[in-house]
């Protein structure tokens, strides 16, 4: 291995395989000599999928259980990025570097209408006039997905505690598309002790994991460009 293992955490209604495997992240990191840890978040992929909110009490611990003892690099998208920031605020020593994408102002401004839109979408009742809702609903249609589990996970979530961000004393790359509902991310960058920002031109939330500019920026930051 030519560097730390790299954990990859997907977003809501995704999976390690669909978000990272299908977009060549596994292969590129392996070509760079890195061990890849693709984590399916609870409620997703091959992970447990409780159908009640109380079943997600160990949501973050489920992620941590995939980590080796030594410090790792980690990349998170959307819900995966939230999760990494929360874990790193409590145990920054577990990380070497972080890349968080698809997050920004949404960490600081809770939009109840947006949250309801996502809930209706993943439970199969999307607003037919809202492309974002239709995309979330399509993700939840995947054979790996479980709409009832996703609804229970959403019900278990609480507002992100932004006061914890000052404890994330790990070099962090924040990546967000300028068409993403999470844009801008300046407030997040300012709240982190050691962060830099990359803005992807013309990229929306769902296109982020497959953006060549995102992949290139993340691999550069992690010193993990393929040989």
C-alpha cells in the first residue's frame, strides 16, 4: 500500500457499489495502491435496514466498525459527508485526511420543506413537477434500496450540530457543485480548522460523485492519483 486506506461513504438512497464502484472510484484508488473500504450506511445496500427510527441509534458506530485501527483517509458524499464530519468531530485521530462533498449551507440552514420533499420522494410519493424529488424517488426504486428503511432513517435524523465542526482538526477538502442545493459551502469551510474549497462548475448534487473534476481534486488531495 502506498498510503492510508480510504473509506468511501455514499449519500441517501445510494450504496457503496452504485455511488463509488459504478463511477470508478474503487478502481482508481486501487490503481493508486490504496486499500478501499466501501461502507454501506445503515438502511442501504448490504447493511442492516431497520424499519423503525430506534434501529438507527448505532448509525455512526456501524460506520466506525468498518475502520481499521490506524488512521485512514475518507471521502463522503451528502449523508456520508455529514456522517464523516460528525465522527471526525468526536475522534479526529481516526483520520488522516477528509474529503466531504455535496454539503455546505444545508448544514447550517435546515429547510423543512426540502426535508419533507425528500421524505415523500423516498417513500414513493414524489412531486412530479420537482426533478430533484423524482431523482430521489428513482434512487429509492433500486433493488438494493428499501423505502421503509429510508423513511425510518430520515425520521431518526436530528439537525446537524455545527458547533462540533471546530473539533474536526483534520485536513479537509470541501467539494460542492455550483448547481447543488448545498451550494455555497463557504460557511462550512470557515467553520473547519483546516479546510479548502473546490467548486464544481455546472454540477448539481446528484452529478457530483461522477464528476471528473471532483474525482481529480479528491485524488490529488489524498495523494492517490493512479500510477
